[in-house]
C-alpha cells in the first residue's frame, strides 16, 4: 500500500517538474485549473481505492482529512502571497519555489505523523490533550485578529541571512551559484527557507487536527500529502480569491472545535463518520458562501518593503519585479 502511494507521488512529481515545468514560466490560470483537477481527481481515485481496500469508514476518514487539510491550506496560500510580494519573486520562479518547498514538506510532515502516531499509541491519554488543544486553537482563531504576516521577523530567515552568504540579486531560477570559487545562496533560496519554515508552523496545527479525525497513520499521511501536493496549483488558481474568503478562517475554527469535542466525548457518545463528514462539509460550504455574500472591507494594499540580502543590495527591479 505504501509502495503504491509512493509510486503515484514520485511519478507525478517527476512529470510535474521534469516534463511540464522543466523551464521556469508564469503559471496561467488555465494551466493551474488543469493541475488542480488532476490532483483532486487523483486524491478522489485514491479515496475510492481506500474505501474498497479498508472499508467505507476508512474512506470517509480519508475524505474528511483531505477536506480539512485543504481548508487549512488557505492560510498557507495567504502566507505564500505575502512572502512572494515581500521578496518580489518573479511569477516565472514561483512554481519552482513551491515545488521544492512542498517536496520538503512531504518529508517533514512524514516525521510529524510518525512522531504523533508513536506518542498516541504509547500514551492514549494524549488524545484528550489533543482534543483540548484543538478547542484552544479554535478559540484562539476566533479571538485573535488577522495578524499581518511580516517575513522580516521570521527567526529562521534572520538566522539564514546571518550564516549563509548570499548574492545581491536573483540568478534566474537558481537557488545557489558559484562565484570566485565559493558557493553563494540566491534570494530565491531565502524564499524557499521561509516557505519551508511556514509549512512546519502550519503542520503543528494541521497534523493534530487530522489525528482528531483518525489515528490510522496511512490515512493521516496520504490524505495530508495529497492535499499539499495540490497546494501549488491551488495557489495559482485561487490566489486572487483568498482575501475574499475572510470567513473561512472562522469556519475552520468551528471544525477544529467540533473535532476536539468529538475526541473528548468519544468514550461516551460515538459520532459516526458520516455525521462528521456532513458537519465538516457543511461548515466549509456555509463559510465560503457567506464570505462572498458579505464581503470584507479591504484597505488599499501597501507596497511591501524588500530587505537587502546580508551584505548586499536589494534585488534590482529588472531582476526581481514581481506581480
């Protein structure tokens, strides 16, 4: 089973970067829509396979976990937008950054899943702590405002700039270049570091949430990976719509609260997978519809600053003008 899943992922990633995106180019909405359809279709086909192989209950768990991860991915898309604007990443380079960033996420999330599964299997009482954590996270999402993301305050980025010598400007789509006998990172590598660090932060919320749906490691990991593999194409498709989905965050908060509640009462009341799926899907649908029905006020966007690389000038406009 793991071999089948790994084969599908490796083949699709090879086709993605080695064939269809071999050269850096701007991803148009039509191309993004096609790839979103491809990844969603693969996930749904795998969902059918899981249902037939492990039973309907496991199939419903996979679908819940996949939908939950897709909803949580909206915040990732927002952060990617801010990061790309901050560094003024040319549109033709953005897919390359997201590809390698999400490839790294495949490995880091695997480590998170294995660690979480090992802890839960050994200390079952941690599930109750997980339920409390999800409810607390839900309350936090409801009460805190929409904090402005500032990549310059990212501690990982600051450490990277302090330790790694960098070029002053982008060097096409390369992450490293060789100058005067030594290797230098480009600003595109700094962008990749921020993307990776961002995914680790989001994994801290998303992985526990999925464990609230199922403790089956295979379901947790495969649903998670299918969701983030389609995140790159989803970014190019819905980047312009993310700011309009202002109520989706509250919908996700409700879902996390529901999952946390389900964990805490599972010993007394069993909530079926069908009911759980209906609740999750209904909340996502209602919050999306209400977001468009009652649009949020938007202030005129400010041009984000660009900090120069350590020891160099900011990337010149001709080399780094972004969207």
